[in-house]
């Protein structure tokens, strides 16, 4: 970060959006399905197996998960600007701090408030789930900060996809399932891993798109070490493997509904293998996030028609 960045924020662009639109951009609402889908999957799996629902617990789980996600997004927005990662050469959507729409201090304060909200809701969930939920909650909050903070941020190394698999898959599904049933099992664990894989694919596409600017800023992601050709093949695996895992994970009800995801996985994979570049990758990223939601919808459909 340059001395100028440390002292001042960039000048707002001539077409500065309204205040609400600036905060919405910083919160990145398009990422929220990645948080909501695995939580909904955990709730649905619990209902399918037990026939009951703890509604207030489910609502608190959803709100806490969204608060952590928004807090992480806000903190990332400010931290990437301070580290010089978000430059004019970046292909992805504009970032609020880098555009000068909000100061880094404002965005970080908002991030802290969202993490505080998640912590307060987590106290209520703690009364329900005890030590396991305390462990998951504290780990999620710590990971939210560590994603772009500290001497070795997760997002700036090769373990970002693993972070996503753990927290947007295993912790989200497994923790939600436990809060509903107060029990663990292999089915929610395997379901969490399966749904974490397409979430990891979203991050892979993000880093694939930003490879040049990330490398210039000293960011050494998994895509940097793999190179684009091998990253493309990993992406294909991250889309196809969840279908097989979910079909053989012991889910209640029918699982053949999940086969409907394969044509979508094939289209997304071919689009990347054929050389999607630049702004096309923004669409690819959004479609990949929708693919995870599709898997959850097909899984829930299997519960209903069993």
C-alpha cells in the first residue's frame, strides 16, 4: 500500500451512486446465495430425517450466516484496497472502497458491526447447541477476519478454496443440521462437503479471472500455482463430483433428481474450457453460484417426492 493510500481515500468517480447503492455494492449481495443455500440444505435435511423444524433456530441460523458473509465481504472490500489488490485493471465488479464511494474506515466499521450482530445471534444459538456451536461460531468469525487480514490472509494464499469448502459447506450444513437435531452424522457431513465443492469453484473462477492483477499485487492463490489450464480441469471436477457424492451420501428420499444438474455442469465446464475470458468470467462466476443453489433445490425436491 502506498503512502497516499494510507492517508487518503481515492476521489469518488464522477458518477457516484446513491449512498444505499454504495453500501449494497460493498456488501456484495450476489454472494449471499452461497451462504443461504447450504444452511437451507441443512434445515431441509434435518426436516427430512426427523419430520420436525425448530423455526426460530432456523431463522437465527440464517441471519447469523448472512451477517458473517456480509461482514466478510465488507472487510474484504476495504482490505483489498489497502493492500493494493483492487486496481483499475481489475475485470470484476467495482469495489466501493477502491472506487472512492466509501472510506476504508467506514467499510471496516460496518464489517465489525455485522460480525458483532452475528456474535449476538450466536449467543442465542449457543443456548441451543452448546460447545459444538460455540466452536463453529468462533471459528467462522475468526475466519471472516483472517480471510483478508493479518500477516498471511487466507485469500492471498493457496488455501482459499479449502476455506470455502470448510465454512460454506461442512460448517454451514453440519452446524445447521446439528442446531435442528442436536446430533451429527455422516449424511450431513458428506452433504456439506458436496455443497462446499461448487462454492469453492466460485472462488476458483474469481481468482482465475483476476489472476494477472492478483499476481501483480503479490497474491498467490491456488490458481496461481496451478496455472489456468489445470485450474480449468479442477473447476470441472468441482462441478461434477458433488452430483455423485450427493447421490451416494445416504440422503433420504430419491436422489435421481440430482441428475438434472449434470447438463448445467456440462455447459458451464465447456464454456470455461473453450476459453471464457475477461468480463465473460463475471457471468461464469454468477452461474457457478447458481449451480450450487440448483443442487440444493434438486436435493430438496428429492425429499419431497420420495
